[in-house]
């Protein structure tokens, strides 16, 4: 049966680079996919692009390509990625320059555009899901709107014969599904196969999270070699069945348990996983260990895709100011609590009214609140104040107030850290599918 | 017995929604967590963190439950004031649950 091998070279924008090189060199791959766009990444990219028209793509793009392109070129591994982020064209030109400097003859990049739908968002005055009202009524300072596109543009890009396909916002599993549909000629209404391929893409998209990363719990779930964690690859056959594995000798583990955790990662209804390509059904997926670090995936399904696409909308949402200070030894918790109480009182003394505030004792109640903190007094604690503010100056003030505890607060406070940052928040909405059009631009010498 | 003794877990986030998987090591223990770890109990367990509804989905084929918790992340990863903005550590709190 016809088979292809697809590797996953990154699970997020800043992921390790060496495991991708290892895959390119030793994975006997046909495709290497880099999924590098979290919900907010593209909105950050839009801000960067506004400041410099040649920026707005993944910050590690050049380093990644310098590392993997020679092996990918030599081994005929095609690359598919969303590292274009807010500026896929600029990313494409950068990759062409790197390929030229590396002496890779006849290198070709296909850039997929069309996800930027900021004009359509305003023209159609779409309803924001979280705000619950139309854009024009929301009063939000919107800076980006990007539609999650499916495989269509990627397929056209692959058909061009390009060595590398660079997109912006594309649904994560679609990056993996496109090579399967391209190679096996699956009809784009074969919902079962698209569901199976989407499941494989979902399993691979967070890279190390299926090979033992984000899994270890010493003494209970031990994983060997996390400092040299291998990233996953799937051997996919034309029926849509697959084996998840990794390069021999790499760190980590691929077992049924790692696959199960990743199957349910960021999933809501298991029988209705919406992507632009299909409504995938993971409810009957099963995993079978077939040997060391080899797990077979079976049982995914799918049904007809929806007529709408999701848009993620980025908007400016004020500022957050933070300050932290640590206490240790006898009575550390009481001194940490006193520190928080002082800062809270200072805010009222200074007539500063937080929009929203948190007062945490890291080591006691910062992660899960007070009611679960029953494990005795810790040796050290860190008092943490975080405040939502309407201006940057207010956010700076919050950290400064915590810093004044050095000379004005409880005994023995140390290690102050403070920060003030602008908040880039996200909302989402749905757009009719026919309003979004993928287009391809080919870059070659 | 704590859930940690028979199951493992991972948390994911989408906007202000957190989902926590609960997966038994031994498929024979699935019936036990299915009976003992209801959506209502999880809602109570996270009552000081989760403001919205908790919905449970069952995956008998892999011996897992998936809990979807609404209004769980202080407005979502992009605007939360929390230390753990993704709520990634919530899985560990679920494994501390006694059955």
C-alpha cells in the first residue's frame, strides 16, 4: 500500500530546533511540517508588521531554515508551515535568500495568502463570540482578523512543486492533512478519510507532546532523554491509517498513554472536532502499541464540513502591571501575606483603583486558590500582585509599589521583579466560507 | 485512593475554556472513574476556579473522560492576570481528587 512519512518539526513558535534537524536527516521523511501559530501569535505579528513592513513572521524562521534546509533539500523533504504568520510573503523572500546563500539550486517557495480578513470583518460587521455583539457595537480597538483556512490553498501550493509551502493562519491539522490529500488523491468530500487525516494532524501538531514531552511525572510516568527529545513522525497509508513513531535513538517515548493524552489535548466534544476541512470524530479512535515507540492509530471518522470558517480577532485590551517579592524561613507565609496587604492598602492610599487585581502567594495559592492549600507551610513564598490597568503608567506604578517593599515592607523581602505590558486579547467570530479566498504566490529564481 | 493512582491527565485551553482529560492506565478501571468522577463532582472540585458549566464526555475506547470547563481561565490566556494563564497545572489538581 502507498505510504508517506510526515514529520512534525515544531509544536509552537519558539520550539527547539535540533529535533527538526534530526527528523530531516534521519526520519526518511516525505514532508516536514512546522506548526508555529498559537491563538495570539498572529496578532503579535500584525503589530510587528505595522512597525516594520518586512517583519511579522516567525522570529525563528531564519534560524530554523538555516538548520533544516540543507538536509530537507538533499533528502527531497518538502516543508509545509504556518511560520508566515502575519507576513507570509516577507517570510517567503527570507527563505529564498537563505536557500540562495546555502547554494540550493532551483529552490521554489509557494506562499499561501488570503487568511487576513480584517476588511471583511468590518464590511460584514460580524458578531464577536465572546463580546456577544457585532464589531461596530463592541467598541474594541481591533488590530487583526485572520480566518482559519483549510487545505485548499495548501493543495494548490503543493501542486506547484514548491520545495516549501509558507502560509499564515491555517488550521493546525490542515498543515498535515494537505500532504496526505495531495499524495493519495483523496476526494475533498471523503469525510471519513479527511477525519482520519485530521486526527493524525492533531496528534502531530504539538510535536514533542506525543513523544513524551509534557508527560513525565517522576516515579509514576518516567520518560528518558527529555533533554534530547525526539519529535514525532507518522507513517500514513492511503486508507488513512497511521503509525506514530520517532527517529530511533532519540529521547522520549511514544506509547499508548502519550497518544491518548495528545488526542484529547484542546478537544471539547470528541465526536465534533471542527476544522475548515471536516467535522472530525475522534470518539472511537483507538491506539495499539506495535513495538518500541510505534503506536498504530485507528478509528477516526468525519462528517461534512461547515459552511463557516472561524476568525480569530486580536484587539488592544489595556495593560497589566505586575510585581513580585520573595520571603523565606520561619513565618514566611505571614510576611508574604503582610506584603500583599500593604500593597492593597497603598493602592487606596494613592487613590489608585485597579480595574481587576490578583494578590497571590506563589507556593501557597497562586495556581489553584486557597481551598486546596492543605500541604503544610512552605519554606519560601513569593508574593505576587497583578493588576489590569487602563494606562501604561498605571501598570508601571503597580510594579514600583511592590518594589518599595524593599525598604518599606515586611522583614527579609528579596528578589523583586516587576513588569508592565500592553495586553493583546483575542475574540473570535464566524465568517461565511465563500468570503475567504486562498491565493498562491510562487517565489523562484 | 487518589485519581493519580489509577489515571493520568492533560489540560488544554481554548479562549476562556479549559479541558482536562482523565485517562486510566488500566482499561478495567474505566468503569470506576466513569461512576466516581461526574461532571458535578468536578464542578465542585474546581468551584473556586471555574465560574461556568462543566461538561463531561466519555471515551470508552481509550478509557478516558474529557471535562470541558467554561469560564475557567480568568478571561482566557490572552488577558488573564493569573500566574498560569493557560491553566496548564489544573490537570494536577484533578489527579489529587479522592475516590
